[in-house]
C-alpha cells in the first residue's frame, strides 16, 4: 500500500483523503495564537501568515509555517515546537518575541529553510549553527552575536542560499567554505572587517554575492575571476583599494557590478567592456585615474552607469559626448582631467572641451589677449597725444614765421 502511494502522483488535498490537520499540530497552532479559521491545510491563512501541508492520511502535517506580525506576548513553548517537528520551512516576519532557547532535535533534523526578518529580538551564532540541515538561511534586521559568519556557515554543508544582513555581525568573511553548492551569499550591512579571501573562488556555483556596507579592506583577489557562474556582485561602501582585477572580465555571465564608495585606484580595465551581458555598472566615489576606456557603444548597452566622484578620471571627448553627464571632466591632450571651465558670466565662449586641451589653451589665450589689450590702448593714446601736440606746435610755428616774413 505504501509502495503504491509512493509510486503514484501525490493525492489532492482534503478532497482525496477527507483528511485534516493532525490534531496535535492544530492545538500547537492555537497555542501560539495562529489564526485557525477552518482547516489550516485547506483554507488560505489570513493576513501574512501562511501554512502548507503534506498529503498524508488520515491526518495531514504541516511542512511550512510563516508567522507574521506576532503579538509580543506570543509564547513558543517546547510542547508546541515538538508538535511542529514535521516542518521543513519556518519563517518569522516582524515577530518581536524572544527566540526559543533551542529547537527540538526532530525539528532541527527536518528544517530545510529558516527565515527571520525583524523578529526574535536577538540571536547567537551558536543558536543558528545548530540548524545544520538547512539549504536556505535568511536572517535580516536581527542582532546576531557571533565572532563571525564562519561559526554559523561552517556547520551548514547543504546551504544553497545564505543571507545574514543588517545583523551587526562582526568578524571577517570566512576563509574556509563547507557549503560548496552556495548559489546566493548576502553578508551586507554588517561590521565585517579584513580582506575578501581568495578562497571564495571555491564557490563555483555562486550567482549572487553581496558584501556591501561593511568595513572590508585590502584588494579584490584575482581569483574572483574563477566565480564563473556569478551574475551579481556588490562590494559597495567598504574600504577596498587597489585596482579592479583584470580577471573580472572572465565573469561572462555578470549582469550587475557595484564597486562604488571604496578606495579603488589605478585605471579602469578596458576588458570590462567585454562583459556583453552587463547592465549595471557603478564605479562612483573611488580613486580611479586616467582615461575612461569605454566608448559610447558599450555605455549604450548599460541600463545604469555611474562613475562620478573620481577626480583623477576623465573621458575622451572624441568618443563620448558631454551630454552623457558622466560626472567627470574631459581629458586634455595628456590624458589628464581638464580644469573646470570659467564661469559663463565672465566668458562668452561656452563650448565643450576638446580632447586636445583646447579648453585649457583657450583659457590661457584669453588671459594672454586680455593682458595685451590692457597695455595696447595706453600706448595708442600716448602716440595720438604726441602726434597732436607736434601738429599744433607746427601750426603755431608756421603762423609765427609768416608774420615775421610779412
């Protein structure tokens, strides 16, 4: 009988078996204040709460539970948690209740997904590390006391998605990785320090990497180019320095790259323009220098491109129009940023800078011609005055001479 059930398609809900939720689980839901209108397995849950059940008979069992907007008085008793040990997914959303001291071992073994957003007040790394069978971990907006993410992640070898963000988590980015099938990793908005380790390259399945808004330092490792599946990477708002690794141009699937608000320097690799799928590129507020290596055809393939806030970076006016409003100056003939133009009120010529330094030469020429104009009129007036004086003197001399002769 069991073998036949396993081989056949899953039966439909209550209509197939006439089964309802296990009474012990119904009691557990009621004890934690979950709104049970009718059969939780057959009736959509009200508000933001949600349940999902298996198709067992005679009683069905919860496999997914989301508790949202909980009362602060809600009490997750050990008895209730024991009754809910069939859960494979458990989520808390805006539930300002204390975290249970521990989950029953049966529940720990069953859980594959755990999510906690602005809930459970405060967690510890040790508490989270006990959930060893997870494939999906999300902790956002909850203080987590731990020496670093490694104490949490090193016990979860089956993880495919890990988001531990806005948790005040300190320490460093892990150097040793055990969940080699990670697809999504988000450690943003924490207090992580130190470098991005070269060992991160072992995460060959990684598609999303977000390490933004931490206190990371050092350079990006060349091994970053080994993350062949990477589609989105953000290192924004850190203190990373050095050049952009040329190996980053090997990330042919990359769509989103954010390196903004760091201390990256050197020239921007032209090879980034080889990333044909790239749609978002943010390089603003760094220390890049030299000539922007991109032409208009590449920039037109981007949905978002930001490069302002790099005072030593400039663009070739013959390749890019000022109408793009890049936030950087055009280059002179030496490949250096041209100084800002004079105020329009003091100069009639408001044309664009040229890439051969014409703007700078124009300013110099204006100053030179202005200087010459200052001395020129004075000499002319002096010459005219002397000429007129001589003419008057000559007229008087001739008049006097004619009288003497007469």
